[in-house]
C-alpha cells in the first residue's frame, strides 16, 4: 500500500471503520477541492528554544480563542488542518507547538510546510529564542535537564538545539527574544501580534460564599457584605435565599448597599483594565456573608449583571447557598 508521507493517507483514499460502527472516509489527496478555501483554518506554528517561553506563547493563543495542540509531530500538521477545515467553522484558528521532544519527526517539518503551501493554508511560524545565559539560568532554577543534554552539560544541550533549529529560525515569520522578558511582557507581545484591534477578553467568576465555611481558595478578590443587616434574622425571609426578590429588595434597601455596589463596580472597571494590560484573562471575585445564603447571593447577582453589562463574560456560582 502506497502511503502519502505528508498526511498519512493512502494515495487512492480509503474507508475506515469508526468506533460506533459507522464508516468514515479519509478522502484522497485531491479532495481539497471539496473543502472551500474559506473553511481552511489559519495556522500558527510555535517553535524555538526549550525554556524560551513556548508554553506561555501557546497559552496566550489559547486564551485568544485558538485551538492549541502541544508537541504535535510535524508530519501530522496537514492532517490537523484538514480536520479543522471539516469542522464547519468550529476550528478556525489552529496553533501547533513543535519542539525537540518530537525530534524523531522533525525531518518531516519541511515537507509538511510545503504541503500546507500547496493547499493555500495561511500559516505563520513564531520562533522563541533566548540567550544561553538566560536559558541556563531558567533550567537551573527549575532543576531540570535540557532535553538534548544527555550526559553532558546544559550548555551542550542548548548548542545542539540551536543547530537543530537553525533553518527553522531562518524561516520564521516572527522571532521573539525572551532573554529579558517576563511572562507578562511575552504575553503582551503575543497579544500585539494576534489579538488584532480587539482588547483581550476578560472572563470573571463571581462566587458567593459563607465566611463560616471558609474563604474560597481560588479567590482573586474578596468582598465582605457582613456590614449589611442579615435577612436571616427576619423570620419571613429566613427560609429564602438572595435569589428571592423580597430578600434582594431587603438587602438593597439597606443604607450603603446600592452605594457599595456602584463604587465597587467602578473599582472593578479599573482593575479589569489593568488585568487586560497585564495579560490576565480570568478573575474570581468572592462575595461573602456569614452563611453564604442571603446577602452575598443578592450582591453577587447584581455585581455579575453589572460586569456583564460592561462586556465582561461572567459566570455566577453560589458555593454555600444550599447549606443549612
């Protein structure tokens, strides 16, 4: 059987048996004509020196909505692009991390790139590099060997990797030297290249909780609503939660409740701008009261609505609302 080396398909095409008994046709090398050019995903290949920030760059693209595949053998890149093209627009942008962990397949990269060019795939190569001094310092700080050093020193592995990646660096569309960059600065550079004119999206989780059950361990910001009178001591409100209109009305009719919501919303707008600037994509805001049933629930709902109105993708979680 003659197999096309670029994408692992037979030159005549074949039909495979899927796990549910259905037959799935893998197509032929000429079946690209059946896939509209508009459906072909945009592709970014991330490569470069170990320790130079490939994982950070990949995570940044993932946060921007790219479908990211780490350590994919280069020979499978055209196949991944084909699968994306058949996803009916669900996978419009693919980022693939290629590094020396896949060095057995690295010789196939140039052939894969030629195959992609023949299929009119828009692709960019991002190459991360750093000085020998910076790379040695990073490997020593995490106390891990370089993937290519073998029985030698870290610098021996770095030299071997530079030689292996020399041609790929010459083909790169974007080279980023991370020698003097921190994580936030690298993310900013990736945002500048791939976020377009849109401001990076921020996602917020607003979580109500009860102090008597402990602080949420994943909270970035904590709001204390215990300065407001507790509906628990109002007999007709005690059985209900902050989701009830009467309970919510009671909470926000208390002195300072509406003012607190207004001022804290303004503060979060300022914080959100800073988070976006620093490359932070997710924030958890914990809103607490004594039991996590009345005041914190009502405040969380209102606060989440305010954030959503400001364009922040927001999820509300009531951690302790169902507890006795």
